[in-house]
C-alpha cells in the first residue's frame, strides 16, 4: 500500500508540473531505472523488476564531465521558464529556460566545477578517484526543478533506454542545489525516498530541517530560523518597535517571515503591515504593495524575499517618490551585488553568510577562452549577452537579436566586466557551494577509501550507493580553507552571519560593508556584535527612529490605544504617591508609606517630617510669648512682694495671689513642652503639666472668688462665714481641686498614656509628628474638669460682681473667667479642624491666651494702682462704697 501510494504521488507530481517524462505502471513495474539496493524507507520493501521509459527528450546539462562517481548540480542560471499554452491535443513542448542569465548563479555553478577539479587534483582527498558532474539549469522554476529531480534520480544517461533492463552507468551519487527553498523542497520530496543526498547551498527555509519530510536534505547555509531570530534581535537592538514587513509569496518568504514575526512578537516589536508578493504576480499586485509602503508610518521595512522579487519591488518603488525608508534585508537579497544599483536603499542592513576566500577561484572563473565558451551553450549565451557579439554560427541567441550583433573578434576580455560573475571580493554563497561539494567528497571518501599508515587507499571500482553516501554525510566534520564544515541532526550547519551595511562610497556607488557578526552558538546576549560605524538611510550616522509612539519617560505609564497594536499607546503621568523609574513602564508603583513621589514621579524620597519646632517662625513667636508671659508673672509677683504690706495687696489675699502667679508662670512655661520633636516623655508631660497647672490656676481664682463672697457675707450681723473659710480652708480647697486633676492624669497615664505618632493620613505628601492622646477619654476628662471649675468660678464671680466695694475683685475675676471660657470654647472646634502642627499651635495659643487673660484682668489693675496711683492704695479708698 505504501509503495503504491508513493508512486501514485510521483505520478500526480509529474502531471501537476506538466513534465515531459512519465511513469508507466504495470503491476510492480515502474518507469524508473533500476537502482542497486533501492529501498523505500517507510516499508523497507525492495522495488524489483523496475523498468525505465522516458517520454520525450532529456534535458542537456549546462556543464558535465564523466567520472568514477557523478555529483549532480542544479542552479537557477536563467531567471524564468518559458511559458507554454497547452491545447491538450498534441504533445507539449519540452520545458526550456528563457530570459537573461543570472550571472551570480553562473558563478555558483562554475564554482562547483572548480571544487570538483580541485578534489580530482588532490592527493589527500579521494586519491586515484575521479569525480564527474552533471550541472543543470532549473530556470528558478519548480516544474523544471521537479523534472530535473526525476531525471537525476533516473540516471544521467542521455540516451533513451527502451529495453527491459536499464544500465548502471551515469548514476548520480549526490546532488548540490537548488538555490531556492521552494524548488529544493520539491526536489527533496523526490530524492528522499531513494536516499539520494541533496546538499543545498542557498535554500534556507526552516521547514527543510524537518527530517521526517526531508530525510536526505542537507545544507551548508544556516536555516532561516536562526536568521529570523537574528533579524528580530537586531531590530530590537536599535530600538525599532514599529516596522513594516514584506516577503516573497514562496516557501522561503512565507516560512522566513513567519519565523521572524514570531521572534519579533517575543521581542515586543509591532508590525504595521505584512505584505506578500511574487515576481510572477500581476503588476497591479506589486504596485499595491509599493503603495502600502509609501502610505505607512513605519520608518523601518523588513524584507524576507528573493533577489528577483525585491528587484521588481524596488523598480516599482523608484517610479514614484518614496519617503526615506530603512530597509532590513534577509541574506538572499541583501548580499546580491545586482541589488546594489538601487542607491535610494543606501543604508540597508542585513545578515549575510560570512565572507570567505577561495584560493585560485578567480583565475578559474576568468579562464574562459573562446574554445571553452563555444563548448557550452550556457557560456556561449553568457558571452554573447555580455559582449553584445555573436560567436560564429551561434544558435543560442534569439534570431531577431542575433542578426543585429556583430561577430566576436577575440578582443573581448572578461576581466573588464563588472558583473556578479567576475566579483570575487566577497565570496559568501559561493563558499557554500564549495563546502557542499567538499562535504559530498568527504562522504564518498569515507565510503570507498581505507586509511593505510598515513595515506589513504581508494578503490575506484568499489560500487557504492547513495544510501552509503547519505550515511557518511551525516557524520562528516572537516575544515577546508579554515572554514569548519559539519551538520547537526537536522542537516544544518552552525549558524554564523556577518552583519552587512549598504554604504555609499565617494563615487556615489553603493558598497556592501561588513560591520558586525552574529554567532548563534554563543551564550544568550553575546551572539550579536558590531565593530564598525554604520551608515543609515540618507547617509545619516544617527540611528533612525521607527516607533508608533515615542517612549514614555520615567514618571509615566503606557496606556494602550484602543484598537491598535501594543506598540501604540499614550503616556499617562503617574498619580501622586506613585512612580515609574524606567522608560516605557506599563504601570506605576506606589511609594512606601513613609515615602512620597517627586514632582517628576520618577523616584520616591522620604516624606518631610513636620512638627512645631523652635527653628521656625511660628515656634519662635509662641516660645517668646510663653517666656514673656512667665516673666510677666514673675515681675508681677515681685511687685506684689515688694508692696506686700500695702492695703491693695493685703486686701486681695496675698497668699492666694502669690500661688496664682506661680501657677500662671507654670501655665506659660508648660506651653514650651508642646514645641519641639515629640518624644515619649514630652508627650506625657505636655498634657499632664497643662492639665494640673491650669487646675491649680483656676483653683486659686476660685478660692479668691469664694474669699470675696465670704468676706462680704462676714460683714453681715451674726455672720461667722470667715470662720469656715479661713486660710486653712482656702489652702485645702486649692489642694483638693488640684488633687482631683492629679488623680485623673495619673489614671490616664497608667491606662493609656499619650505617645509620639507619625501621622500619615492627614497629609499624603508629608508626615506629621505629633503626640497621640492615647486615651481620648482621659484627654477630654482633663479638659472637662478644667472647664467645670472655670464655669463654677465664673458663676461665683458673677454673683459677687455687684458687691459695694470701690475695689471689687469679683468684677475682674468675672471678666477674666469670661475671657478664659471664651478662649477654650472656641479652642475645641479650632483644635479639631486644625491640621498637622497647627493643632499644636492652636493648643498653645489657647493656653497663652487664657493665661494672659487671667494675669491681665486680675493683676494688671492692681499693679497699675501700686505703681502709678499710689494715692489710691489706701484702706480708706478701698473701703469707700460706690
């Protein structure tokens, strides 16, 4: 079943490509020459009793030479295949090439001849063995490539054998070629079942690494899988994230571009468009691709295409104005010398096979005497086209053109030609042909030669099949002219490339310059290196920019634009308290709790710590008033002490007055504990000192008020009020009221004392260092007790305000308590609503204001009389009634 399916497939292939040969099925008989040891890989069944029958004429080789072992060669020497319209009523014409000669491919084919001649003259490799060759022109066409594959598989005898048994002469042992991936794929599907090794010098499609589909395929050029990754890394290296892509609509272009797009996606590169085309497509298709490039916004265009396809595209682009574009090329076209004529593409970058030197090749290529040219139809056509003359009665030129040409006179000098054939300055793909021939030769050497002592003995009569060569080819490893040759399990070599740049010379011509290197075997991150200055599009030395959106600077984040690729985005500033410290950040990151973002949102810095300090203006002013108030209390006490025997001092209960002044001095000074860096001790001291000193102060005022009331009640007949409110009772009253506040503060400190706290919630951008209350109940209990005493004192003072003395202290106490209560009533909303350090400032202000209110209202009038109106400081004046 498998054998039948195989040959049915071959038959369909012949019909599909309209070949001149046919397979004739007759039971187990097949139209192929019998091959020694021919087996089908999948089943292992031997094909026996095989017949050969080719219908029509076999194609003549472009170059041939007989030998002990024949190596086949297939190159795209002509650009195209002659198109024939079939009427299905007569036998189709034979396939034939047309168009001009690709002189680069001609150099490849002649290099194969040179390598075989060099091997035949070698005493180390295949000594005594003569290699032959049969080199064919595939016209860069799949039908012709398939036809040649069958012809090479069948044997290279040009005589049609119609007998029952085919001869063994002319057997091809291995194939070099083809240049294109698509023809190579078609050929390899035919060679594979027969174990005929095929070594390509230029087919780079990654698909050919699949050994299940292409078991006998090898190549000396790296797979496009490596080139695609290298191109993506290069695009990323230069910061291009917005590119266009064009590729040949062929196995080479489609597979190569697919690999590149996959690698580009991993690198974060976006593709604005991806267009495919082929040289046989209608002109309108190529024009449409050119228009897409012209309208695009991408500055960089990556092209994975064959030289023939790119030539048509560049010719179309040159017809109309094109904004400068930075071209990135695949190896196939970026190193083609014929492409360098498109000067508007100067600055093009790409990867190329490493430049090499092949000693003696140039002399061989230049050695084309007329008699050698006349022997080869291909060389004759080449000679006549390049020198525009006719060699004798040549039949290879078109008749209409030949008649206009003069006879060649022998003065033609091939060394004067500036064409790819004569250019040996940068042997890249040519060296791949050279390596392929040597790889096959080494495989044959291993099959037919035995090493005796230090020399190799080869038996030219040894019969070997292509299967033996295939087996040995997998194991070859050698060095030729300093270049290593070996194949991995997929039949691929180690991937190494030169980075090349199209640079414009002083004469205006474009030259191919090697500027770097890529080696896929090196560790990640070290594969890519640049060792020379680059020239970019338009001759610029600055790397062009090709991005959909400019990079988002630190302090911003990327927000994708709706309906567009990920490379198209808006740069949105980070919110307060968040930063992005890298370019093109996708997100903003919050700062730690005690840090805040700078104005650029690019870094976090420690939040400034804020508290009411002695160094700032507000702190200095409040501290000055605090010290000034304490000094005022001390001065007042000094005045009272100096005039302690005067009637006005004696009449105002001097003991309570001195105690009141002492407590007022402490009230002024306790406000200093609210200024400065909060600490554990200062937080406990400030609230307790404030609470106790103020209760002491209010207790003294309350005592004085009660003394005034009792004193006037004692003047009534039968009253003994002063007996119950003498000096001892006054002292006990003050101590009792103060002790209650001390008890409240002690409980507060024991249960939940105030403590220093970093307030991170009031302000986002700074830290407020403050004293937390610990227990809010304790704080408000302290304030509430002070307020209760103040209200009680105020009520008593109001009751005593109309007593009939010329100097009634109750009026002054009433006014002072009115100020005190007003200050502390307004303090509560101000304290709650004031932010940060102003909370402390409000509390200090309330302490100072109430303290100044008490000292000025109670003691200022008395000091005024003592100092400035001594005449009123008499008992008579004090006892006079209003």
